[in-house]
C-alpha cells in the first residue's frame, strides 16, 4: 500500500466511528428511556431502599405531628368536656385530611372515634373503628381498645346483640391483659340489659374467679351483689366464696 493510500485510509472513519455516528441520533431520541431502563435494572435494590427510607421518614414525621396534636389538646384540656371533645374532633379530622394514607392517620382514628362516642355520635365513630381494626398492624396494642369502643358504640345505638358480640371478642382476645377482664364484665352488663340476669351473674362470676384482684373483678362483685339483692340466684365465685 502506498503512502498516499495509507493516508486516505487513515482519514476515513473506522467501523466504530461509523457506528457511533449512526447511533448518536438514536441515542438523542431514546437515550433517556434507555438510561432509565438501565437504572431500573441496575439499581433496583438501592431504589427500593431509598423509597423505604423516605417512607419511614414520612411515617415518623406524621406520627410526630400526631403526638404534637394530641399533646396540644391535652394541655388545652381545661374547661367543659364537651368543648374539649369538640376540639379533639376538629383537630383530628383536620389531621387525617393532611396525612391521609399514613399510618398516623389510622392511629388518629381511635382517639377521634372515642371523642365522637363521648359526644353521642356512634354512627360517626363506628366506621373509624372498623377502619382502624382493618388497617392497624396485627400487633398494635390498641386493637383491644378499639374493640371495646365498638361495644360502647353499639350499646349507644341500642344494638345490644352487636354490643355483646364486640365485648365477647374482647374477652376472648388472645393476648392477656386487663381489657380481657373488662370484656367479660361488659358482656355481663349487656346480658343484664337484655334481662338475661342469670347469664349476667355467670359472666360476673367468671370475672371474679378468673381475674381476682382486678378492677373489673371489683366492679363485677358489686354487680353480683345487686343481682343477689334483686332475688337472682348467684353462685359464689370460686375465688370469692364469701360473697
């Protein structure tokens, strides 16, 4: 090959240069899509971690704001209970609107429902309680409080069958604590309201026998005394034979 031919060949673009020049317009058109695709494949794990971290930060911020809201309401707790409940309802309804979709908005449903119950609005409280129980974590310690509130709500509505069912669920809750005792006690109350006084006495007796020394047992003993004075045959609880 002559020198002149060598120089001519060197001046011509090689195959990589040709491919590069042909690819440049395509990259200009499709480069962003390609880049995002590569990123999605290459850093999917990192992206998921970042999203989880941001979500956790958002949840923490929402929970912090809920704590602030409840703290302010607690500090402003002086004055009539009705005025306080009106303030709680207004504040927490606003909060739920601001943080819709966050766990803190679910957590706000229980104190909001409780305030609505105290205000005599069981129809407004029940959907909140149902959503709380559906959305709250399975190990949320407040689930039992929500079930108890459901019982109170149905009782306010004079739906004694549903109230008794809710309190029975509370009494049969798997995790033992003082609310289980109150579930059984409330079950006795509802039975008495349904004029099933012998069954009510049996429920009260179970509270005294199974939860000796508890506040629920003390209340149950009082109710048993009332039933006995009313002529209901009351079997002595196992742990309180001197009733």
